C-alpha cells in the first residue's frame, strides 16, 4: 500500500503534473465509490423496480446524517494540507489525529440517531399510495442496516481526506479498490441468497450488509496504513487524545462544510419528497439518473479535490499566486472534460440507462424512458459542474468554508429546489420540470462562484505562523521544501 513514486512538487515547478498526479487517483477512488451505488443499483434493478426506488428514497436521508460528520473531514484535509505545505510535520500529524478521533465519536452518535429516526422520517414523506406500499418499507430495511455501519463508513472517509491533504491520493485509491471488489462479490450473494450454502435471500438488506462489511474492511486497512506505514501525516496514538484548541479549530473550519453538506442532503431530501408524489417509475428513474450522473461527475470532483490540496499546500507555503494559477488551470480542464462527457451522455443516453434496468415489464420500460430524458436534460449542466467543483475546492483548500457554503446554498436551494417547485408544480411542467430544475442549480452556482473568486479575498492561510517549525516533511507525494521563508507566509485566518 505504500506510495513511493516520485512526482513534481505541489509547491514548486510545473503546475499541471502535480495537479493531475493528485487528481487521477481521486477520480478513480470516486469511481470506485460510485461503484458501491452502481453495484447495488445493478443487482437491485434485477431484483425489483421497488428495490431501486427504495435506494432513491434512502440515499438523501442517509446523506443528510452522514454529511454532518463528513463536513469535518474537510477541516482535517485543509489543516493537513496547509501544515504540510508549511513544513510542519508534527502539526499535520496532530491535526490528523484530532480529526480522526472527533469524527469517529461523531459517527457513533449519528449512526445511532439514524437508526432511531429512520421510521419516523420515512413516514412523513408525501408518497404516492403505491410508492408508500411498495417502496417505503424496503427503504426502511436498507437504512437500518446501513446506519449500523456508520463508524466504518466514516473511518475510510477520514483516512482518505487526511491522506489527500498530505498529498498522497494513490494509497486511498488502492484501499478503496479492495473494498469495492469485496462489495461487488457480496452484493449478489446477499441480495439473492445462495441456498446451497445456507445464505438466505436478503434483498435490499443484503445490499446494505454487503456495503457494511466492505466498508469495515476498508477502515481497518486505512487505519493500518495511517498508523503503521508512514506514507501520510505522522499520526501517533497520543494525537488521538482530545485537544480542545485543535478541536475548536476543526469545528470552526469544518462546521460550515458540515452545514454545506447537510443542507445539500436536505435539499436532495426536499427534492425527493417532491418526486415521490409521482408514480414509482419516475421515482426509480430519479434515483437511477442521479447515480449515473454521480458517475459522470467524477472528473470534476477529482479536479476539485486536487485543487483543494494544491491551494492548501501552496497557501501554507506562502505561494498565493501559484495557488490561483492552479485554480485557473483546473477550471479550464474541468469545463473541457465535462463538455466531452456531456456529449457522450446525450448521444448514448438510451444504452447507458437501459443496462441498469431489467426489461420485460411496463414499469421497467417506463423507468428507462424517464431515465433517458433525465440524463439528456442534465447533460446541459456538465461543463458548469466542472467549474463549480474546482472553485469550491479552492475555497475549501484556503479554509474559506463559509464561502463554499454560501454558493452551495445558492446553487441548491435557489437554482435547484425552488426551480423544480416552480416548473414542476406551479407552471405545470410535471416530470420535465423536475429534470430541468435539477439542471439549473450548477449553472447558477458556477457563474456566481466564479465571479466571486476573481475578488481574490480567499488568498489567506489558516495555519499559525509557527506551523513550519518542524523539519520539512519527507515522503509526502509531491511535497518539497517551500520556496519562501516562513516569515513571508500570510497567516490571517481565511475570510470570504
């Protein structure tokens, strides 16, 4: 699992090489992450249309609770990146350890809460009668099993974020590959059962159990890598003991990201509540389409997270101009790549959607028809997704998580939720109004966030002036000694 391949420096020399060296493993890791959902969708699509609809209902609610803890991994990644850029090995290790212990404790609480509130939350959704009868009970079964594995889910997310901030994105990719491979093998076995081996048919619960087991394996491997192999921030057991000043800093940086992610999940839950007023094939197409779009979203996400590390380490090293150039490069590449993806998605929407649904029933055929239209409408926004993800990554890498929060709220609640409601219900566009409204949010977000970025108020580090008191870090993927003196680094906490 070690990562010893030499790369260009994140803080010196060529921009393109370290940016893409960081980005491509993130894209692959996220592709593997999507493979969890796609494997579930693929096998459950062959199990029943109602099972696919159950995932559509379950995912926004799951994401709502998990995003609270997930937001704090952004703080860990940002602090590790800036301390690493400043040459503060001990400070980076301490920030990593504090993030790990804090988020793990939070995961236990959120998992227990999710298990308890599953039934009440699903019961208040304004579902179509047929959806309420067929889909909602299956969603409850899936969610209760899933929430039992919340600490394992968070364990890998924290590991991945800390390694990314350090500049090592390949090791999390390899760990994720092991986990996904296990999930792919377990999914059909647990969903359909193997009577000859005494394994019962578990349906949607089997899909959730497969994910739980695979996540647990990933977390165990990740902890071993983080503590035992020396290829990431140098975490020691004493770094896990709560340190209130560091925890406060994690909360200060992470709380806006947690709020951003949770309000994103709440927006998706609100959208789902509107979608479930339609017939089950529409609900299934909505869930299926969102999973497919999460797949084409990967290049933009990879560049956005690579930008997070590039900006964080360069601001820590005092290279604000280099950080800005990295953002411009990543945004241009992201828009171009996503435009190509949009063309492919629009042209080949029919075969792409059809492969994920069993044929032969009227409900399946209607789901495919709606899914094709949804994918083609959403392809209009893909280039804007590339720009928005890079700019938001820049804000987060600088520690300006409040700014990222503001533009996420604008994109989701004004550009998406409000637009869907107006088009689908007030103007009577029906299902097409949902599809068009979903595409509008990222267009609005990219335009406004990009314009605000040009003000330059994000170019500030959030690490202390003494962050670089340690020796320069050895072994970080793409990290060399900063090319400016410690005293030249800006130290004012990030503004807006």
